[in-house]
C-alpha cells in the first residue's frame, strides 16, 4: 500500500469498514461514522456494485481488493491502513448497518484513556440494550465464544463481534493472517499471547432485512472453528496432537483386546473390529509424531526470531 506513504502524518481515530456489495447501506454508515472519527477507510473486498464509488464520493479513503479475499483479508487491510495513516486508534464496524456508528465513542474512549488495547463491543453483556439475534445465530456465537475463551485464556462474552477498537500498540503487534471469519478469534488469541489488555463494552446491534449476513451460518461457524483448531495446534502442538494420539491409541488398544478376545473364544477374526484397531493405531502414531515434528519446528523458529 505504497500509495499511503504520503499520508503517514499522525491521525487520531480512524474508522475502518470492511465492505462487500453494500451500496444500499454504506453511505449512511460513512456519514454517521464521520461525526465521531478523524478519518474513514472503506476496504472494498471485491464488490461488484457501487460500494467503492459511493464511499469515495463521500470522502472516505477506499482500499480496493480486486477480488473477494474474505473478511480476514479485509481486516488485515484495515490494520495496514491504520498503521500507514499513523492512527492512534482504529475502530472496525460492519458496512451493513448492524453496528450503530453513533456508538463509536463507547468503544474508542476506553482505548484513548489507556484502559485497554482492544475494546470489543459485546451484544451479550447484561447492560447491553439490544435486539436479540436469531436463536440459531446466538447459540453459534456462544459456542464459538466459549471455544475462543478456552483457547486464549481470556474471559469474553462475544468473540464474534466485529465492532471493536484497537490501540496503536495493538495494530502494530497483531497481523491477522486468517483469510475468513476466523480472523475475529485469531486477533483475540494473538492479543492474549502478546499480553494486550482486552475489555468489553455493551453495544446495540440491529438485525433486519437490510442487515443480513452474506455468509452461510454453517460455513461461518466451521470456518471459525477450523481457525481455532489451527491456532491451538500451532500454539500447543504436543498437547494438541499428543492428546489426539493418546485417545486414538487407547481406542486401538481397546479394539485390539476385543478382537483378540473374540478370536480366543470363537476362533474367528471380526474384520470390522480389527480394521478399527489398525486405523486407530495408525492415527495415534501419526498424530504423536506430527506433534513432535511441529513442536520442534516451532521451537527452532522461535529461537531464530
């Protein structure tokens, strides 16, 4: 993003808005956000409509992706824009109108005051004034939030909220690498590893005809779950793959004993049981050595950095 080099003068608060085909709502979000920030950046993630054109006409800086790269790639561009603009604080919010731009100060003020490096606008705090999300969505968010908390050792009520504020320290230390929706939990896990302060504030989220996710909820959930598994496996390869290996080897031993017991009593081998024993044994052995190899590679990499 060398075209931003001339804009490296220090900027206060920058609103960063990932957008994909949001020409119906982007204008209202930008106009209302501009009242609370010093600069608005729209990351156009391969839109095929007039999202980028409208944003430019309204004075927003537009970062274009030639094709749709995914939510994570859009957030990475938001972080990069914040660094290049020298932002003290960046605030991310959705382009579809779910997040109320007039609540931007609620998430940015704690960062300005130095209370935390990351502020998450939560839909589920007891003091939140909100319209409830659809039940299936709420359940999915809760499950993913619990898994994120376990993976990052942080207590949080809404790990999937995209309405967040980040300090300069946070955007300099964290580089999202996940392409999809898993970036939301990746940032929290990496923030925990960097020992960055994370707080939540209650926010209002709207759900309606114009504010519907462009992502299939099942795909969204599986994408986030895959990211959590990958990040945990990288952080703790021996425990992760070793645990899987021990479970698989335990299954292999149990089915082997069962197979041998039947053979001793009846003189026949139950093929299905024997195949399960062999398959589980191979999986357990492979998982164990995978953990050892990854642990070695990660340890060597960390020593060299």
